[in-house]
């Protein structure tokens, strides 16, 4: 779940975002009864990346932002959805582009309430923003792709 | 999966020529080229050509210059790498030409996130070389040439038979302190 660990790190630097509130792992929350999207926000998904036996773990991560009509900020005020979509994605893009400057923070990423610890995380930009589809509720989905190399602390201990 | 030689690195360059106190620069991972540090040992070969045929045999080891690519992002980074070219009054940096910029330096190539799989070169020489290129598509990158110098094992903290043998560099698990020019090896209590 390196994607979730990275999501926590991104949210720690973007005041508007909080995991579980408007930032989610793998998908936005869907109401199982109606199938409709319950909340707008950011979600991060996992993509396949090449690996080698002696190399570090490698993964592509896609960060999606979907802000639809009627979206509100944390204070309950209405937000202009297209502006908010780009603003959040620009903030994420800026962090990914400059991730090497945060090398000390990225030495150790964890997922709260789990035993998952990732070390020596290197987050790199892979591709810029792209407009995706339009959801049935009017939200335009935009995304960007980041690349991450990392080590998994638990597996290292097992191998050592 | 565990590999001590992968992961983010920083490089510490300590100039030992400044009156023994030693000034040093630490280049963080965002300022080190992706190619990292490359050190080469080459076999010196002796070839005897006779009517019976050629016989090639090794008769020694040559130590090639190590290369390190740095990515300066400001004039202050030039100052950190080659302080002798920096002018405090104007805030400018100009390449000091002539001989080695540092004829006695310690270069420590260390992991950032843990203490494993590091390399240190003692008493090496650092030359000012490489291409200073402003380019549309690439950040400025400078290839620094580091010339290893054989040093006694005692310089690397070794004792016994190894204390008097000569080595070009050392791989170690531990932490280098540029203030004292000493390495604290993992699991070893300093005497």
C-alpha cells in the first residue's frame, strides 16, 4: 500500500486534503446502495512498473482529482469545481516535481493504524496532468502519474 | 530484496588542505546525478609476443579516476563544491584553474536513510573538470573527477596486518563525521 503511504504524505503538505475525508486510496467512496459517488476529492491508484531481482520496489501511482458541481470545502462553502480541480492537482504536481527536496521525510513513510512502513522512498514525476472523463454527476476527472521506488521495511527484516 | 547499495545518497566532500580544520560541503540527493559515483579498478596487462604466440598476463592494478555528477542549482552550490572560486564581496563564482582544486580531500558517499553500504575515499585529489553547459532541455550537470590515492589501512581505521597495506577506498556500514574526519562503524565501539 505504498500508494496510501504516499497519499498520507501528500495530504500532510496540502492543507485542503485529509485522508478519509476528501482523499482516498484506489477509488472515491461509492454508495453501495445507489452506486453513486458519495464524495468528491482526490484518490490514488496503483499501476504496474518494471522490477528487477536486486533492485528496490517500483510502482507507478496515478493521482486523480474529481470535483463536481455542488462541491464544498471543509468550511462548507461552495467551491468553483474546475478551479479547485486544477488547484489541487497543481499542488500535487508541485510536490512530486520537488519530492527530492523532501528526501529526509521520504526516508520513512508509514500508514497510520497499520504496521506498514516504507523506507528510502523516491518519488519521481512520470507524466503531467491529463483530462479524463466526465462523471455522471458532472465532475471532470483529471490525473497525473508519478513513479515511486522504495523499500519495504518488514520484508527487509524477514530477508535479513 | 534487501540491497544495501541501493537508495538515496548524499556526498560529503571535505577539503583537508585548509590548515587541518577541514572545510566540507554536503551535496544532498537532489543535487547528485542519477549515475551516482563510479570507481574503477583496471588490470594492467603485460603482453609477451613471441614466435610461439602471444601471452598476456596481469601484472598490476590501475586505479582510474572516479566520476561523480553533481547538479548545482545556484552559485552557492558552486561555492560549496569549489570554495576557492567564490568571491564573498560580489557573490560570484569563477573557475579556479591550475592544479587540483583540492589535493587532499575526503569523499564520503553515504546512504541518507540508513547507514549501510557506504564508500569513503581518503586523501583523494579532486580536479575541476567537466562541461558547464546551459541547455534548454537539461539542468546544469558537472562531472567531478576524483582521483583516488592509496592510503595506509590505518587511515581507514584498520589494524593488524591491514594497517600497513595500501587501499584506494573503503566500503563500510557506518557514519562519517566531516567535522572530525572519522567514521563510526556500525556495531563497533570506538576505542
